[in-house]
C-alpha cells in the first residue's frame, strides 16, 4: 500500500530461504543420526574403491542402516552414471 | 515427585541462562520449591543473572567432591524463600562433574522435597551439556529464529532422544518444549526472520513460549533481577506465560504479531 514502495528495491524474503535450507539440512542430518559412527568412513572408502573402476559422482554412494524388526540391515546403493560405463582414468 | 527440567540449546548466547533464571523464578512464584543449577563449570553466570554472585561460598563441584554439603552450597533467593541457586565452579574444569556425583545431588534434592530442579546447560555438546540433560524428565530447548541456532537445536533433540537416562532405560520419549527467544515480530512480518510456525515445523516440537526481543532483558541481567520480575516488560510477561504453560495451563501466545500501523505510516512507510 505504501506509495513510496516502488522507489526502493524490495528486500528479498530471506526468512523463506532460511526455512528451506534448514528443512533440507535437518532432514539430511536426521536421516544419518543414530547410525553407527563408522558409516561416513565406510562410505568414503567404498566411494574410493568404486571410483577406481567407474567414474561416479561423490554422492552416488549411499550407505544406510535400516531397522527391520529384530535385525539391522546395512543398505548400500550406488548410482552409476548414465550412458556407456567407462573405466576411470586408466588406473 | 521431583521433576528435572533441562534448559538447553547447543548454540551459545541464545538465552539459556536468562531463561533458566526466569523459569525457575516463575515456578517458585507459583509456590513450588525450586532449585536451579548452573552446569557451566568454569564459566559460571547463573549467579550473576539471579543476582546472588556475592553470596556464593560453595558450589556444585564442591558438593560433588564432598567438600561441602548440599545445604551449605544452596543459595536461597532474596525474594522467594522456596527458590535456591546452586552455582557452578569458577576454577575447576568441566571434568570436575561426574555422572555419579550429579545423580547423587539430584537424589538429595528429591529427598529434600524439591518440586522442580532446573538444569541450566552450558553451550556445546560436551560433558557439561551431556550431564545437564542426562537425568532430565523434560527439556526446554531455547532457540533463536536464526539458522545456526535451529540446526544446533535439532542436534540437541537427537541427543535428548538417545543420550539420556530415559532413553537408555527405554522409558519413552522425553517431553520436549520449544522456547523461542529474541523474537522480533516486525522483522518476521517483513520476511527477514523465520516465524514461530517455521521453527516449530522444522524442529517438530511444540512451542512452550515466544519471548520477544526486548531491551528489558539486558536491563534485567544488568541489575541481577530475572526479567520475569519485570511485570511491565513484554519479555517478563512472555516468560510468565511460558511458566504457566510449563505448569500445565492453557495460555494463548502473545507478542507474536507486529503492532498494527496507523493510516499515515501505511501510506508513507516508516
């Protein structure tokens, strides 16, 4: 309603940006919480091994521990790049 | 039955000690026998906020190490004789606290007929913070509407549900309350600050209270009188409302909307 509003640049709604960033990071951190401490290390080493053979993205390897009734299941998933698979760097 | 409430946050400087002082004072004003304990060993401050810094002779660590009795170390509040402060040690480090010792002090307070024990947690997630939350029945998580505070609080929520006696015993989830401090409704309305609803949704715990940003909070800590005593300040009133909710009353949130602007201001801005 302010008649002078058009004269100044409207500041961005940074509260919305904060909310969206937090939603993502909090969901991500909650997903990894409670898992064994070795998971990030395991994930890093697996990634290094896979990358010796296939050139995958750093976030292509997912390691999760899921509870299935009485026992826990270590779940690994590796997303391979699209297109013909090429060996990485001739290593 | 003694109820142990931890006031925690993860991040420093969000208002844990200010909140502990006002919640403890408010519960005492409602007639309960209350002890408030400073777990920030090495960086004691609760005594300053409560205005009893010159009456500290023995502290929490002295009691834990059997250098003083609990009776000697508890400092009676100037205004309410059913409110006591247990100061942290200035000279020892955080390793001076032990789980066994903290448990023993809490048991003794329970045997003395205390209704509430408020544990004022240090910042961080190390030993002092861990021991402040370990024996708690309920948690008040103090949050500023700001990204790092919200994220750290979520980390604390994770610890509350895994690293406490309740969690270890499988006694079911601890009751957790969100206390939003330094809230500025004008900035929320302008889209510069996350709203109560935003923070509540991200963290997923119910709101105990919203304390508006207020000059009276600094004035209160300057003079060593918990801000809840200042009935004329909106922060004091908001703390009183929070205490009522903590005690089970159904009180509507206040001071969360920006004041309505008059016709002149709406036309010409501020």
